[in-house]
C-alpha cells in the first residue's frame, strides 16, 4: 500500500509552487501482535440495571416522540415490558406524569425558591400562564392565585416561554 507524504523542497519560504505530494511505498507491517489466548475477565461488581419502568419513564422524558424507538434497543422481554409501561405513562395527564418523574428522580431541591423568583419577576400575563401550567403539587406554593382560563394576551410565544421557564426552574 502507498502513502502520500507532503514535501516542501528548498529552504525558501514555502509556497504553492514548492509544495509537492509524493507517493511512497509503505513499509510492511511486522505482523499480528501475539497476545494471551483469552482475555482476562473484568473484575468488579456486576453492572446495575434500572427497573424497566424507570427506563421507559426516562425514554419518555428525554425522547418524547422517539421513546418507542429508544426502547427497541432493549432485549425482547424487557422491550415489551418497557413499551407497556410507556403506554401507561403516555395515558397519564401531564401533571400526573410530571409528579411521577418528580417522585422517581426528584426535583431540584431549590425548585420552590426558583419558582417563586420566576413568578416575582414575570409580568402579570406571564404569571397567569405560569400558574395555569404549574402541576398541582406546585400550585400550593401560591395560595393567593387561582387558575384562570387563557386570555387573548396569552400568545403562543408567552405559552412557550412559560413552559420553558417552568422546566428550567424545576429540573
């Protein structure tokens, strides 16, 4: 096999007219390296596997519409179980699903303080939308507020911003 080597002949400043590509035959390889007949077994604790239910929940949280495809990488019996769990999680309401994630994996320890700070800094339109989108278990932080139906001021941009702020405050 040949190799391409770049040579710059001459002592002057290199330039395009002085750069030359030369094909040089490759030196033969010394041959295969001999090693032990069988590899040494890896020592240490066996790998810990998550329960299939938690794997399905993680796939839904991080993969959303790709969750089913992500679970296909599991072995057949676990994949079937995980897809059953996934179907159950998808059937839950958003607030119940978020509560389940919080119970399984925990929320930020400072989530309540972060939510209060966001609510204090937000304009009133955004506050109403934030509170409307809060899961029931976080609404108790704001007993003075009531859930109001969305009004005309709650544009898609305001709704998207509210979703993003809630995600960032609690995760």
